[in-house]
C-alpha cells in the first residue's frame, strides 16, 4: 500500500508563490501517473495537474495553466507542484494522488486510487 505525504502548504498573498511536495513510499513510483487535485470549501474535488510515470506528459486545468508547474523526481520518489501568481480562488486543500493502474495516463479523479491527507493553501487578497 503506497503512502503519500504532502507538504509545503501555507498562507500567501495574492500574486505570491508556493511549492507543494508529495513524498511517495514504495518501489513502483516510476510506473504510475501522479496527480494534484484540490478541494475548496463547499465544492467538489477537482483536477489541478498530472504527470505521466516517465515525466514525458503533463496536463493542467485551464484555471492554472501557465501559473502552475508539475514535476517529479523519480530517484527521490517525489512529485512537486510549483504555484506562481496565486489568486484567492486557488485557496483549497491540495491533494497528491496516484493512478489506480500502472502505465495509465488520466486526469479523471475516478482513475486515482491512492491519496495523501492534503495540505491547506490559503491565498489572501
């Protein structure tokens, strides 16, 4: 069973930056797609970004495209999310997730089966 642990959340002013990190346990990290999702109060969890097992493919929600960058370090079993030009509407709990299947790329929440505990990101105006 994989364990995912997020870190790096916090409070930042609009226009600022934060970097989230997700540490994954297990030796098969490099065979799964990894994703970031977020959930704001009163809203459903939504897709933010994904990166393929090899790092060769990435996807972003339209709302974060050009501002957020997802990356992965296979040697360290970590996935990062660099968030720049943050807006108050980016305020949410951010979750790291691993795809259910090996070598399968998806941005759909239902295709992710392992989740971290989440880290709070708050952007003040």
